[in-house]
């Protein structure tokens, strides 16, 4: 069935499973095709913006207090390009632009003090085992309320946090060689972060380091954990392709939630670029309704 016929399909709920699958795949294929240049531009612009804050603040050109909210934005939105790379959206193995996929994956999360390999290995396991209490590395982000979810997210950088222990457990059951590389990356990145903080403090710039990296990082992790892990999967009691993720309304809108209000589409078709996901959701909405998905009243 073509896109033109979708809006006329008043009896879509009566379609067979095969027809629904074919229609859904057709929509997904249309949004997957071609490179999203916005998602290519974003990681470089975001990283350059964050790095430029440091000389601007240290030379007195820009107040650290003015730079702080910019740093929070940069760090909060640094994860998403890496997330695209985790799903090989920029280029798949063997493609000419594979180097770009991997470069963006590693470089974009520098402000987030995170290892691309750790994120990729654990995130792909999250997709395979969403809401499984034993196998989903993000299962510990579930909480009975928004406030409880925020409280959990505040503790995520604690070495003994449930989240870090869950990631460690996940890596331990995956390929030992790749897990070893991921852990090595994590150690190097965190040691570099601590070295920068120590150097800044030793030279009398502790406040600048706190406002450019420490505090915005802590807040960004809460923001990311809330909208990427808790909100799209709450209450997190169901499993299955069309039941383990939901759509939801938010006062922050699609952009303010980093596109996560329509996260259900990402779980169904992970290779659709983030900036195309809202449009794909609008087209798929009748199909998702017919499948009794939790759409949270979005776009009604």
C-alpha cells in the first residue's frame, strides 16, 4: 500500500498482520534511505561549541556563569550522535563512510565522559532485551515516578550505582575481547577527565571546571537518563516488540525531550535517523494504533 492510501485506510484496524507489516516496513524504508546531513553536522558543531567555551572562559572573554547553560546543552545533546553511530546509521560495516560512523561515535561523547564501545555494547543489549530484569542493562532506570527516576539518575556516576553495576554485568557476559577494549576506553576517558579537573584546580580554575564540566555533566546525565531511559519505557512491566516502549506527551515537546516522545519508532526501526523519527511516527500512527501500542495520546 502506498503512502497516498494510508490516510484513506479507514479499515486499517481490519488489515491482516502481513499487510500491517508490509505497510510499516514501507514507511520505515522511506525514512531510512539516504544520509541525514543534519545528524552529520550536529556532532561536530556541538563538540566545537563545547570546546570553544574553555578558552573563552579562561581568557575572560565569556563569564563561566554564562557558559554553564551552554555547556549543559552541549553535554546533554552529545549522546545522540553517538547513539546514531551505535546503530550504524551513518554507515554500516564495509561502507566507505564507516570511518565517519566510528569517528562520530567516539568523538561526540567526549563531553559526556563516556566510552563509545561501552555505550554501544550495552545499548544493543538493551534493544535485544528491553524491560527484561535480568538482561536489560537499563532496567535499573525504571522507577515508580518521575521524582524517583530523577533521584536514581542523580546517583548514576557513583561507582556503586545500580546502573554502572548493571553495565559491568552486561559487559562481563559479552565477547571478552570487545568488553576488554570497552573497559579500557572507559578507564582512559575517566582518567583524562580527572586529570583535566585536577589541572584546572591546581591552576586556580576550579570554579571554571565545575561550571564547564562537573555540574553540567551531572545535570546532563539526569536529563539523559530521564528522557532516554525512564520516560519511553515507563512503567517498564511489559516486553515484546510493540509493548516494551511507548510514545508520550511532554511539556518540553519533541525537541526538548531529544526526540524521545516518539522513541517507540526507534525501537521498532533503529536505523531511522533521529531527525526523521517524528515524521515516521506520524505516518505509522494508524498502524501502531491498530497494534494497540501505548501512544500516550500523542498527535491526537
